[in-house]
């Protein structure tokens, strides 16, 4: 291969090696062509080293591959940039190596891919920002006129609010009615089993499960409803005090809390003075601690306000006297109900808060009356006797009015004109006196056989 003198002159005249810049897309092809040309030249010279040099350069080109790893570790992407570097001819190939490196790093498509990957990683690393509700609302309302806002916002909101309230109110009413029904059943069953502590315990546990939906207020509502019914239906007695004391133990109440519940119940029904008086009596005779009895003060004030202070006796004194009278009446009833075979004081006076002297006095009074209860003494009267025709009889069984016997004899001689009998079928008709025109008129027919009125005749009964 011959090199012309013009080519050598051109090489010498060029000021720098930058004149040999090869386009990046053809750099690899250009290098291989140069290698081929060099091999041919060396072969012509007879050096025989072209093939070895070419192979070494290509091997070096493969070994010097550089790997660029993208920042995203979850979706790894690699870019292989082949940069040919010949250590043996570094000085003569700097231009090509520089162009190769520049081409691998400055590729606009690869730069765009790396930028997007970095942007996605930055978005994932940053916590999502929450847009305030007010801003969302403003963005939603932006550009809408009043009509659109009215029909798309106000109407659904107002309608939803109205129907939601109606639904909640209906559900609440239904739940309240169901709770009231179960509470009343609980109170009535507890009163029915009053005195039978085992049955009361079972009923209390059973209804406690049924009323579990009342939540934390369940115990207070159950006890208040029971006390309300108990004060209305039961009279004061030693047995009543014992039963209420057992009920308080079922609820595991302290005496202070029991006093608070009694006071709250009485203040919630100020018109029921009699029930409030009973509950005050029960509380004072069940609660023993000063703290528990102090909680009953609102009940005393309520009752005292009912009685008029006339200047002679105050409302507080009237309340005290009424409580004492209640205890004495309860013991009197207990003595009378115990029967006539008593020889000692009837038990219960201590529970009612009476002293022995007062109890003895009451016992003797009831014994002198024959152990008759107040109800019997008030309502027991001589029973009037009557015969089968409703006429009054005396103690010997004779008519109190003898004239009634004479009237009966006169009537017995006459046929009972108000009794008519059908001669066709025997149907008997009883016609009230003075009512013939309505029930036995000319158009009357027998309801059995259809016979006319003239087929009836008066019958003797």
C-alpha cells in the first residue's frame, strides 16, 4: 500500500487532531476499518502482527465495558456503554476514546430515562400531601352558579340531614319503647317474687342480659324502675325492708350510691308524694351509715316543701311525724296478720325503728281488738241475706218484709201474661211488660217455625 505525498502533507498542515472527529454513530465501524487497514499494511511489510493486535484490541474493548446502574433498586436497569481503549496506542486513539465516553454519557434518550426514574423515586420517597377539605370544596364550587350549587350541594345536604335525623329519631324511639317494656316486666317480676330471694336473683340476672344494650346506664335504670313500681304497689312492712335491702346487695351498691339513687328518683317525680315518703322510709331504715343517710336530705326537703308551714308546726316536723306514723301502722298490720295465737311481741318492730315500749303498746291494742286488721275493721259489715227471688231475709231466714209474701200469693193465682208459647212448635217467648208493641206486635212470627202471632198463647210458668 502506497501513501501519496498529498496525504502526508495534509496531516502535517492540520493544526490539531480534532480534525479527525468521527460521528458517534460510526465510531466503532471506523475503528474496525482502521484495524483492517493496519493489518493489510503490516502484512505487506511482512511484520505479521496485524491479526494479534486486532484481537487484543477487540478483547480489550469487551473487557472495558462500563455498567451504569439506575438509582431505582426495585426495577434495576443497566446500560452497557462500550468504550474502546487501546493501552498500547493510547496516544493515537485519545480522540476516539473521548468521543466514545462523551457519547455514552450525553445520550439524550438515556438522560431522559434516568430523569424520569429519579422523579418517580422522589415521588415515592415523599409522603403524600393531604389537600385540606376547604380547598377541595372551593375547587368543587369554582365556576358554579347559584342554581348549580343549590341543586348539587344544598338540596342533597339538607335532604340527607333531614332523613338522617328522622331515621335516628325513629330508631331511638323504637329502642326506648323496647327498653321501657323490658324494664316494666323486670320490675313486675321482681315484685311478684318479693321475699323469694332465689327467684329474685334469677330474674335479676335474666333481665340484666336482656337489657345489655342500655350500656353503662343499665343498672341505674333497672333499679330506679324497680323502686318506682315497688313504692307504688307495696306497703311499708318489715318484709319490704328486707327485700329492698337484698335488692341493693344484688346491685353491689355502696350506701352513698344507694342514697343518691333514691334521691334522684324522688326528685324526678315530685308529684308522687306518697311514693317519695315510702322511699324515704325505706332509705332511712336500710342505710346505716351517716354518709348514706345524708344523701336522703333532698327527699326530706321535697316532702317538707309540700306541707304548708302554718307557724305551729313546720314542714320538717310533719315529715318526721308522718315517718313515725308509717312505722307504727306497719307494725300494727304485722301484728294483726300474724294471727290470734300470739303470746309475745311480733317480730319486726326493731326493723321498723320502733322502741319496745311503743311496740308493746301497739301489740296490746291489736290483741284487744281480736287481732283484726285495719282492713277488716273498716270494711267488715254484717252480710245481708237474700232468698232466691232477691227478697231480704233476717237472721232466722224469714222475710224482713211480710207484705212481699202476700204479693207473691196474689201473683201466683194469675198466669204470667208476659210469657207466650207457640202452639205449633212449643217455642217460648218472654216479653217484657210494656215492650209488647216492639217485640210482640201484629207482624211477629215464630223464629223457629214461622208461625204467626195468633198461634201463640199465654203460658203458665
